[in-house]
């Protein structure tokens, strides 16, 4: 496995991805009816920001480290506050990945299925979810495991598709997975994360979703270099497609983006955060 999220945990891309995920979960919790949350590429679940991987990459310094203490402010948007409280509850130096966040926001009637392919990460995931009886960890390939799980018996839920994008065809595979999942469970909310290393891939992803007739959908982008791509491997821009976004989601994320943009900066330049319909 080339990709290990321990190097990237808590970075700027995680900030926007996890904030959006929490916003969706809070919306699902507003109704008493149960929901199912599914994470197709769950990773280890919980990360040590004081460990060797995080210390080597230092990516959390441009992400969660800049905003961790903002929850106490009165002007923090609700979804952002809820997410920051989840992070704070893990304790200093720890950062919850998406499955751990989902597990924290489950009610007794809800459930989580978290899938991870790589044995070492899957073992860590089982440990991270061990305290949550409504959460289940599966060791397996998210691309193969998702479709048999749909539609969930609850008929309400959220699916996070967050692959590592190691393979050249991963944009296509992820888009195809979302399209197939949507055909099985058209009313579910889907979040598809992707890195923006080449704008052509991101644009092709959106175009394919429109061709498949997948709507409504919005795209959330964050760019630390305001459109100027860096040379080298360091990621500076990422996106998230949200299919069937909850009512008020766009307003909530717009408010959070306005709050976060000046705080997530690089070299003194505020991050560019945009939200638009596909």
C-alpha cells in the first residue's frame, strides 16, 4: 500500500471533507427514523498527530491545528462547532477519521458499516470502532463491498466514497461506483472525495455524473494556492461531490467556508473555498 492516511490526517482536505460529513449526519439525526452510514475506504479510524507519520508530513499544521480551539467562539457555525467538538473529545494529539466521526454521531437506532481493504489498517479500524456497538468494521475492498449493502434496510443514509486515488483509473472507478450505488439507492446522500491534481480529471468526474443523470448534486472545492498548482507531490487542492445534499446544506457550508477560508491559508494567502451546483 503506497497511500497511508496517517501522513495526511487532519490536513486542509480532511477539514472540509469531515465538516461536510458531519453536516450531513446532523441533518439525518433531525428525524427519529434510523439511518445507515457506510464508509467505503475507511482507513484506520483514529490517528495520532504526534506520531512519526504526522510529524514527517506536518500536514495537520495547515488544517486542524489552525482551528482546533475555535469551538468556544460564539460566532462559529453550528456544523463546524459540532465537528470541532468531536475532534476535541478525542483528546489532544488525536484526530478522528471519517468512520470514527460517524460512529460518534450514531444514535441507538442508527448503524455504521466501515470498510477497509488493507489488513493492518482494518485491524486498527476494528480497534477504533470497538467502543461503538452500532458500528461494524469489514475487511474488504470497498469497490466490491458497497453495492451488496444497498439499499440499506433503513432506506435512509449516507455513503462516503473516499478512495486513495493511487491507480490511474481511480477517478473512473470511483465515479462508476457512485453511479451504480445511486441506481440501487437513489434517495441516499453520497459524498465522493477527490484530489485536484489535474483539473481535467475533476471536470470529467462532474461531467460523467451529469451524463448519468445523477442530481441534485453540488461540488465543494478548497484550494490553498488559489488556482496555482504547485510542482511536486504536495496536494494543495481537493474537492467533494455531494449527491442529494440535505436541505440547508449549501447555506450551512457557505457560512462555514466564509469562517474557515482566512484561517486555512498558505504563505499568507487565504484558502479559496467554493460551492456550486453540478
